């Protein structure tokens, strides 16, 4: 298989228990996980050492775990109620049913046809008598600076898909009462069903991207009222402390991930140290926050068939954070020493202050302000 990040095998085994197992890697820079779900076996590759927060393999593993987590109706309903209805129980888990995630469509313009592909992460439907509402979830690990446009296109494709289905049915039944209805493909009384989309951003950095279509546009002020806007529903795990959750696992996912990002050791210790976690929840939190100790303990616990007492996992994570801080401090000290040594070398070689300033800005990627501070202190 050329794609080392993820490989899916078609169902070819007898019934297997749902779970996640660890497999020794034959690529030393990677960890491999075997995911059992019903009759499907999936192999996921997790890069151990990457320069970015998430590697492609990690993003795929996060996507896999989050999709499974939010497919649970209890989790899904609580997320949408917290994000959109201030915690009120508007969406009931028992009213939710699975809906098609693929809204890809063929767009035709005169003699040109273009296929547009769009697959949502999780889609649910709630029925109200003969009518229904579509709820769509998009998981986002990184900031996407075209997210409102992506959301708008995804929603539009959902509406287009339903329009095509209704138009095809009307054409088959030949039940048009006017030439206008025939031209439209819709009868005057036909209605589409609402699509409500939610984007959840799991990244550690603050979302600094646009929140609506107009945020992406450069509009003269006097034209702003004339431009149609499209707002997206976004929640950030980083700033989720005001959300009201009722499901304990959803609350723990948001609360603990946020505390890990903020490195609030005392609060984590007082709240979660002696709690027992489900394997799936620990894997989701560990993968989102890139906390290796959570993942390791979850995999070990799953192989032993039990839940996880997080005490040891928290201790290992805290030690890991301390070691990272020490390494960062050492690296900072090395860099400062290099800058000071470079300054003294330039001075000894009779370089001018302005020339030295330009050189250290270039050599060490410093701002002009920081470079001048070094000059004043060590020249």
C-alpha cells in the first residue's frame, strides 16, 4: 500500500469485537493501530515525530475517532443542544436517525458538466411528522481560512441534492400544473427541508479565521448592505467553558481537552485524577490534544478489557510537559548565547551597528525591536 498514513481493508473476517489495538511498527518513526468495528478492520498509522501539531496520519486518526464518537445519538444531541440552544434539550437522542453524508453533485452549465464532491463527517435527521430537519457536523483540527465558503457550498449541495430528487420525482409523475413548474422542476407547493451545520474546531490555537462569508470579502462600505452573507456555526474546544453540556462524556471531552491545552495541572488533579475513563473517550482526548500517555494507557486498558484509572496517565503527561519545558528552556538559552556570541564577533570585526542589526535580524529571524534590545544590552 503506497499510503502509509491510513489503509482500510474490506470486510473479510468473521465477526470481531469493536476496539482499538496497538501493533508494533515496522516503520520506526510510526505507531500502528488496528481498529476493529463490526466486521471491518482498519489499520491506522500515527507519526511519532513531526514538526507540525498534527501530521496527516494523526488527522486521519482523529477524524476516524471523532466520527465514531459523534455517531452516538446521546453525544450528537448534547453537542448541538449546547452549541445552538444554550443547553436546552431541543434535540432528543431518540428522535435522531442516520442520514446520508455524501452530498456530491453533478453541476450542469449549458454544455459543461462539473462534478463537485462533498462528504460530511456526521449527519443526523430529526423527523417532525411528515417533515424533517438535517443536522450536519464538520470536525476541524486546523484553522481553515475558507471555512464559511466550505460550509455554504456544503449546505448548498445538500439543498441541490434534495431539489434533484424532488425534480426527478415530479418529472416521473408528470404532475406539473403549469409551464413554470415544468421549467423549474418544482411544483409551487414543493418545499426543501432545512439544513443546519455545525463546525467544531479542536485546535490549541485560537480560531483567527473568518466566521461568515462577508469576513472573506473586501467590500466597499456603501455596498455592504447589498451583499448576501452566510454565517457558519462554530464552536472552539479552546473557548468552550461557557457551553452547557448534560452528557458526562461530552462534557469531559471539552473540559479536559481545554484544561490540557491550558496546562491547568491543579484543576485536572482535583477534578479528574481518580476518575475512570472509557477507552474510546481517552483515545479521543489523547489524540485531539496529542497526549501520548492517554493513548498508551487507553490501548493498554483496552487490551486488558477494562476502563482506565487516569492517575498514572496524568502523572506521565505532567512529567512530559515538564521535560518539554526544560528542553525549550535549554534551546532558548542556546539561541540567546548564539546571538550574544554573534554580536561580539561582529563588533570585534568592526561591523557597524546598523549592519550588525540587519544581520542578526536575518540570521535569527528576530523582530527589529528584539534585535535592538540585544544590541543595547550586549553591544
